[in-house]
């Protein structure tokens, strides 16, 4: 189980989810978007990443490519 803080944006920087609460999910279990499973598996607690995910690793064509500011808070 990974817990992270995040902010979700369109590729142009428009915020679509300010991530007001931390999000927890089991990495690799398909409970989050595909790109998060890939990226969070490579993070260590305390890492902060800004990533741009292509639509095929995010929500598909409905939102296009997405940008995320992410900080891994814990792994259990």
C-alpha cells in the first residue's frame, strides 16, 4: 500500500484535481491509473516527482495527457 499526495492537471497546467487528501492504493493491483502503478513502484518514501502521463497511461482520450505533482508519503 502506497500513500501519496498529488495534484492532477491537464498537460497545459490547468488543475483538475487539487488532491486535497492523500490517496492510498495497492501498487500493481490496478486500483489506480496505469501510470501511477508504474511510477510509484519506482519511488521511495519522500520522493517528489512531477510527471506527464500519456493518455493511454491515464484516463484515456477523455482527458488527454495529464500532469501530476506527486509525493510518496509512505509504503506499507
